């Protein structure tokens, strides 16, 4: 494995030596089996905004939340998908939303809504965390939305929203709001072979043909004094990972037999984009742990004896 790029939101990592089903299983585990915290219950005391209660609750549920899921227990569900655990400070935390829109007495009549009214837009920054029990001391990071400026609703003077929000741990398998990933995708490493060399002006033409700059020109005469007099500049594959397999370089029927566009079967270029609730490298690491746990679960449920190293006759003596 080799990390190519790591930012707060994106991880690009190369993995060699695995098959496509394993790569796809890893991708799916990242999307659906890495837990996060999300708003699960919305208790509305007042909502006089134009947005309906159920739409408001749905929007709140989709707000990505920064929290360490390891610090919370999961809610247990029975066979009818009904929660059987009682909410407490170990499996639930609480946020509140209390906001009222009013006229700004200092604004002119022609002022736009964001100046004419106070609190005309409800943002995620208006959500206030209310720690339960010893959560303020016990949790290493305060619970907060990933972004402060996600629009939740619009209000006009006299309208208000008053709600209590219960946040619980879950996975993308239960609902997409718990998925820690905006997206996860992979592609196989391109493998480009130049079967018949492109030299001289042909080499320059090939370099210009590729929109991704995959090819470069090697000019031996300018690099080595002892190069043969008849040496010519030659095109070579300089940046294979940039190839998008657009086939532009083999569009001309004369070029088609000269270049082979292939892909490595066991070399995957992964991109993990986080929703912000967990750093992308943590999503990847937790997915690997989850993968290992699943493999062990399958192994332990197999009804065949474990492989035992045979004792050779000489050792036995
Ligand atoms: S397939 Fe497209 S991107 Fe890849 S080498 Fe050819 S022209 Fe470049």
C-alpha cells in the first residue's frame, strides 16, 4: 500500500496484490460498515417555518457530525428493527435548536432579507450541543456539525423553530446519513505498452495526442555524448497513472496496433472522500479492522478443523 495524497477530506491510496472482489468489499465496508454519529430523533416543540416537520427532521438527520464513534455504544435493535436499548449518556447525546426570526429595526425598507431580518436563515451553527451526564469531561472532542454554514431552513419575522435532537451511533447499512464517506471509488492501474516505437515527429505527435500528458519524449542525443549519430527522440510512457483510458491515442486506425491499453488486474488506485465526520485515513483504517473482524467471524463459523502444521517424522523422533 502507498498513500499518494492525504488531506482533511481526501485520501488517495494505491493497493497492490489484491483481487477485484476484495477491493470492492473494502469499498463497500467503508461506505456502509464504519460507524459515525448522526441525528436520529428530532423532538419538535415548535416549527412555524414554511418547511414541513418531516422535511425539517430529514434535513437535520443528514447534517454530518464530528464525533468519535468509539466513545459511544450502539443502540440495540430487535428483529422488527425496533430499538430495544434505552437512550442514556453512553449511547446518546443531545443538541438543541432554538431560533426566532425578527425584523431588524435598523434596516431600510429596501434592504435584502439577510439585512432586513434577524435570523432569516437557520444554519448548522445554530445547533447547540447539550452534554449529557459526564460527556463534557469524558468525550475528547466536543460534538459539533462538520460545517457551520449548512442551510437548514429559511424564516420570516415571527416564525421560529424549537427542537431537541438526539444523536446516536449507526452505520451506512442502516441509513446513508451514518455513512462517513461522500464517496469511495477505485480504478485499476493503467498499463500502457508501446508496441511499435514512435520516433522523431511521430513522438511529438503522440505526446500532443494525449490530453492527460501520459507520454513524454526521450532524446538520447541530447543526454549522452556517445549516442549513435542516427539516434532519434522516442516517445515513452512517463505517467501511466494519469491515463483515463479515453482511447484518444488509438483513435487513428494506423495507431491502434502500435499501442496496447491494458489495466493491472491486482493494482487498485483508491480515492476515499470523507463527509468530514471522520478523517479519511481513519475511515480506511476502521474499514480494514472491520474487514478482518468479518473474515474472522466467517472462519470461526466454518465447520471444519483449523489447519495444523504437520509434525515431520524426524522431529517426532
Ligand atoms: S488512453 Fe487517453 S489518457 Fe490514456 S494514454 Fe491514451 S490518450 Fe492518454
